[in-house]
């Protein structure tokens, strides 16, 4: 693992929509969080989202860990300094997290090749901004957007420029400039990519996606056409027919995009909707909080199976130093839980609740322990249900207790699922649309109730696309509508959270999927 941070430099900052742990000065910390809040404001402005009306809970805040260099992100994500990861993002019901370096890799020497290498690195801010756009859209404007638009729209906001009283949008993403310069426009390959036509697929999805998203959003004559396109798709039009309905003569659109591609960027300068600087609370971390940072980062990034025993030892050593410091107890608890040491995790959850009876994080882990134990002992489902109910009383708009409460019924073969559990799941989805597990559970529930059209919209990301998985899922949806329900219901039924798949079990599932790919004729080149 990388050497993470000088503990003395760590700060915690919190704003309306973000929590930031960073190895930086207080001044830089303030500026970074305010830029994130401005990003949130700008996306809302362009999408017409009323953020205040959304009234999202504190649990929806994104927690960002910002430290080190780009190479540290590669080590954290994959244990490899050469993967070129500029940061990464993990949306999840327990609390979404992002990891971003404080700076790009420092280059040694003065050669021009090193300067060029540095220029071509992914900008850490752009990576975070890009992924946050997806997070925002899932939460506030969830819809089955085609991949080219989803990624292109995110690229549009990835390199926003913030100035004192306005922002600048429309600059060409540096990492896409080569593709824009060399790949000509082909709208059919962009709008309706087919298996086997894989050449330039990435360039058309990201670079041309940015080009088209920019043209549709920054050109007043084209603004609003994307909504028409989505509506046409929703009413059953093919992708190319929908494009003609929304955008008109596609040869004209191609000519416009080619002119745009060969010309200069269309820069738009827009005053901030809210002139006051976003409010941010900043403090230095305590000694106990600083001591846990390395362990906390590795746990929140979902460390590999082979690392968990070492992380448990680190957590226990920290507990010996800080036995009654709540942040340390919570982090050590998470390490024990991730290593499936449920007895130890339960004891630490109880200790945390003794230190702070109102701490919902400890209460949620306490409930999750019982839910995970229920895989081997179904009688634990009733105890998990009781504990999730208690956690919900502490924070009634946190999605995890609501989701966990629903699972205690879904996984119980002895009881049906009552309406209040279904309502809990729908509420969890409303608070955490970005979480794939919650979404999957809702799709399963909708299918059980024969609400197939709704299920297909909520689960659009598993159906819409050119991959083998999407192809298999489309085939199972077709079977479902023809009366053969079980293949699809089995595919979307949530796994038991307490189930552990070893290497052999994972390989078996892979083989089962490959057999389905062959069965449904879904092989791709």
C-alpha cells in the first residue's frame, strides 16, 4: 500500500452535499469543497433540478478522500502503480465515497517527454467531476439515457472552470482531443452501435458523446431536443428513428457536428445562480482520527480479500491505543465486519453505541451483523429486522436500514413481504437511486407484482446496451412477457448479503453465465 499522508496535514470539511477528508492546507481544502458545491449548482442549473425540493438526507452526501498522487489511486484501486487510474468513485447505499489524488504524479527530470507525459495524465478533478455528474443524474434525473449521452454529458461538466463570479463550460476535454481530431462523425455507429462494429467505440462514446452533448446543450437551436429523443425511445421508436424525430435531418446534424469537431470549442460563461460562497465547516482531525486514516481509506475502498487479516490487525492495534475514541472504534468495527468476524464486529458496534447512543453508523452495522449471520441461521432474520427498525428510529431517512428491513422479509421463506416492507424499499430507492443493489431489489419487487414496464425502466442499465449481459437480460425479459417468469426473476433476485463466494464459486457462476450467453446467442466480437 502507498504511504498515505502526513497526519498533521489532514482536515475534514463538510458542506451541504459533500464531506471531504484531505491532506492539504485549510485554504486549499475550502476552495476544493466550494468548487464541488459549485459543480452541484451548475449541474442543477443545466438540468432544471430543484435541489432544495429534492430534500435529500445527510446520508446522501458524497464523502471524498483526497491525498497523495495519481499513482496512489492505482495502488488503492488495484495494487498496481501502472494502471493509470486518476481516481475512482463508489456509489453505495451505506454511503458513497470517492478517491482522488491531491496532485498528479511528480515527474523526475527535465526532459520534454516527461513534460508531455504529465500533460496527458488524467486531471484528478476531471475524474471526480465526471463521476459526480453520473451520481447527480442517478439521484435527481434518473432515466435510461443512452451511453453516448450519459458519458458525453459527464464529460461536458468534467472540466468546468470556476471563476470569482461565473463558471466556464465547453472547453475540450484534454484526454479526448486526440479522438476528436482523428475520428470522423458517424451517427449510426454512435447512436446504435452493433456487436462486431467495435472500432472507435470508445472514441464515439466519450469524445463524440461530449461533442454531441455540448452541441445539444450549448446551442440554443438544439436545446430541448434530447428530451424529444428520450420520449421517442420511451414510446418504442428505434434509436435511429428516434434520432430523426428529435434531431431532424441527420445529414444536417452530421455536418454541424463535423464543423464543430474541426473548429474551436464553444465556450459559455455563466454567472453563478447563487452569488454567496458555499458554506463549509473545516477542522483539523483529532489525533485518533488522524491515526485511523490509512485504515479507513483502505476499508472504504473495499480492500481485497487477501488484505483483510492485516487490516483487522491494524484495527486492533489502534483500539489498544485509543480504546474509547469513537472514530477508531467504528473503523475497527468495519474491519472486523469486512473480514466476517461477526462476533467481534458486534461487540465493537455495541461499544460504539455505548459511547454515542445516537450513532446510526454503529446501529446499522449492528443490524447488518444479524442479517449476514442469517445466511447460516435464518432465525437471525427476526433479530436483524428488529435492529434495522431501531437504526431507522435514529435516522429515519437513511436508506440502508430501510433496505435491510425489506431484505429481512425477502430472504425469509416463512413469511410473505408486507406492504410496509415494500414501502421501505421504495423509500430506500428514493434516497439511494445510485445504489445497484437497491435498484436490483426494486426491479425484482416490480416483476413479482407484474409491473414489467416499470421494472424495465428502473433496470434499463441492465437491458440497454451492446454487451453480452444486456443481451442475456433482454432475452429473459422477452421470456417473462411470454409467461416464462423464472429465468428473469432468478437473475434479478438479490443475493443474500451473508453469502460468501470463494474462488471456485465465482468460477462456477462465470461458467453458468457463459453457458447462458451461448444459449441466447449473445456472443459478441
